[in-house]
C-alpha cells in the first residue's frame, strides 16, 4: 500500500524505526516554505504507546522532500479514513500509521517486516537501522560537519565525520546502481512502487499483534 511505501521512504532520512512509527498528525508541520517532521516521540516494543525520544538531544526538526511531504499528507488522510471506519476521529496526538483492519497503530516491527519483504523481492538486503547507517555514511562522505550531522541524527556526541557509524571512511561513495548498496534497495522500491500489490498480500499474511490505539536530502 502507499502507506507502507511512506514508512519505507522515511527511512532514507536517517530516522530511527521508533521515530517513524511514532509520528502523529501534530508532529508533521506543513508550511509555505516546506514540510517538516518534529521528532518528539519514539515507540518501542516495551513502550508501544510511545514515550519521549531516546535522549533530549534526539528532539529535532527534519525537513522533507516534496515526495515525502505528499506521502505523509496521504498517510494522514488515510489514518483519518481508517479511524472513521471504526467510528472514531483521528486526534492530533494519534499515531498516523494505522492497521486498516483493526484501526490501531501498527506494531513498531511492522517496518522491519515490510522492509524484509522488499529485500527478498529486490535481492538487496536492508533494514531500518542499515538505512540510518547509510544516510550517515553518505553525509560523512559528502563532507557534512560531524557536529551538524550528530544534531540531525539526534546524537548527543559529535560523530567525528561519521566515525561512530561509518565503516567506509576514506572510500569513495558507492554507486547507487550497485545492487548491494542499500540505496539500490530504495531505487528498486521506487521503480516498482506502482506494482506493489505485494504489500496488500503481505498484510493479509502477517498478523499485527499491536494492542494499543494508539538536513533535508533527496534521492533519485
């Protein structure tokens, strides 16, 4: 579904899994000068109803591309429609990535499941945390200041040009066409998104056990 694609696309911004799955209508800001995510919450298996960010330094604002903004606008409307199907209203503090069959937020591991499914289909292994590592590595190789990068990722400590994440220091950036590069996974996903009825099939196969109601960049 387009909702699943939105979750996957957001991993390219270096966001943590729990930060993506904890997005609420209130935390997505649409402004004339662009669309932004205010990262103020995270979700975990132990805290599926959400909690404060991992550390105070994790609170930050992320600028989005036009495609990401459109995907979030769609996801918010989809969440409203799902809530309406269950006789409810989507409140400002409700999570926006909802299971349409149950009207409740997807479990945080849902993102791992759909990413694993696409990895199998594309032949390119990836995961939410791997995409975070990849974002950090590419930003470091592009010369982004270590302090600025740490602030963007929500780290308290300076990343020293990506040293805490990157194992590729001193190497040239890998081609996005490399079949095993994590961004090759995204390229495959982008090229096949219109034929991704596979997500609907997968949603039927995988039960959701959730019990709750709950530096801008562009890639081509």
